[in-house]
């Protein structure tokens, strides 16, 4: 089973399947654990082959910090690189008693002790969450607080004034206000970890949820919930992510192979349509609809009517079949389109209900929308009116263009 989980890594691009031929795939949940095991095994093997003990050996994933005699550097590198042809290390030697390691600059003192300084790589842009970005203020404050904490914690070899200059330089580069920086630095001196929570009893389990950040509205909602539901913690997230703004680089999944979608099937004989949802592949759900429709057609060919028990039972399955049986209509399954999707299966029911309400001429039954909270009614009504207004405006513009071209 372990070999299967490791060796079955593959992906599809432009219709072709590719398999990982060496190592573990990026994103595989096993990859970090296996990488750590490989490094531990490598170190156990190398330590026994080196002709001297390492006074200092620190590891973080595949980054190593070693104390090695100057005349043994090449020997150590050769032994490390001989472990496996595909695992090759490079060496960086200290300069003037200093060497970078992760986000630290290790400084060797005259008494052979080590002090540290916060370090940024020369190629780093120094950019993080900008103060003017469309995120909640709480997120920006947390980013600044974490940065201040890291710089102060890592800087054991720097005067407090120099540390303050570093913090100011980096935060101002990301447009954080001077007053906020001063306030956060002052608070960091007085900050104490408080593990108690007087508002929530120990018997209440904390509930964590997230919602899209919308200006001051999100903050007001959080305040109301915090007051009435102290055991609920709401975090804000930004809808405009890199993945949403940039074109996808992954292979586009065929429409019929997509799952967790809301779909729309138009009637071939009238302007009605059917809105449905499926957590399976769309083609599987459409095949089921098509199969039931074919059964209904066969019943008509056999001379059965809507009064027959078999037809009545089939009509009860979906609103699509009920419309087909009542009107002798057929649906254009080849014109099915996806109108919405969600990564979370539990969101499909409410998405389907919203689309049924906002889609004109649906054959869906009233019971499909009965469970929707009245809270959504006003919002959906506004969206529906806006959609109609845009459609009318586009139609008028098209007519005006045709008239202009005719003249």
C-alpha cells in the first residue's frame, strides 16, 4: 500500500497522462514526511563515514548548518554528494564570521558563541501584504505583528534602535502608516500570552468559519456574531486571489468530467429549463436523466398515458420528468451548461436553490426552494432585477446597433 501511494502520482495535461518517474510529487501529503526520512537516513549514513565528529549539525528539511574544519570542507561535500546521484548539495562558507541560515544571519563571536540577526536574502523583494490591499485591517495588523515578532526574536546581535529601523523600513515599503507601526512596536513590548477566555465556558466547543471580506460589512457582521455567539470565530478571506486573477495553468477539465456543479438543461420544445445539482461527474448525472427520459418515451410508444401507474411513478422522480410527461416535451441534454460550482459538497443545496429562484421559467418544484432562509430573499430579488435590467439593456443596444448599420 505504501509503494502504491508513492508510485501512483500522475497528472494530466492536454489530454496526456504523465507519471512521476522519480521522487515524490509536489503536493503529495506523503512528500514532506518522506523527505524528512530521506534526510535523516542520509545524515546517519554520512556521519559514520566522516573522519571527524561534527561539533554543530542543525537541519531544517534539506537545509543544513555544519561546523567543519576549513581543510575538510571538500571532503564533507564529496561524502554528502556520493550518497545518491540525484541528491547533490552546494556549500556556502561563512564570510567574516557570518553565514545565513533560513531567515537568520548567524554571527560567530570571538568566544565561539553564536548570535543571530534577522536576515533577508538579496534577491527578496521585501514585499508582503500591502496596507492598501483589499483585506481586513485585522489581517494587516496580524501580518505586521508577526513580522515585528520575527525581527525582534531573531535579532540577538543588533541594538534595539537598529531593529526598530529594520521594522520601519520593511513596513513602510509596504505602505503601513507610521502611527500604526509605532503603536504595534510599543504593544509588542507589553504583549503577554493570555491563554484564558472568560467569555467562553470550557464546555463550549469553539466553532471556526470564514467569509469573504466586504469592506466594513464583514467587520460589523463579526461584531454582531461575537456578541451573540462568543464561541464562534469568523475569519475574513479575500475573493480576489492570484488563482482567480491569473489564467489557469492546469489542464482544463472537460465540462462533462466536472463534479460538484449546478447545471441547467433547456427544454427543446419551449422556453422552460431545469436546474439541478450533482456531486458526481456531470456526464453521469446527465446519463441518468437521459435514461429516464428514454424510458418515458418508450412508455409513450407503448400507448401508456399519464394515468398509468408507471408513468406517475416516473414523474415523481424529478421535476424534469414531470414537465416532460405533462407536456410531452423533451429536454436538450446536449445543450446542458454549468452555471455554478463549489469545492464543498455541502454548498450545493443552497447554490441550487439560489439559481432556481433567480432563473426564469424553471420547471423545478416549489418544494426545491422552501428551505431557503428569508434572509436571502431580498438579496436574490435585487440580483434578479439587476440581471434582467442588464439583459434588457444589452438587447436594446443590439437593436440600436442593427438600426444604425441599416441606416
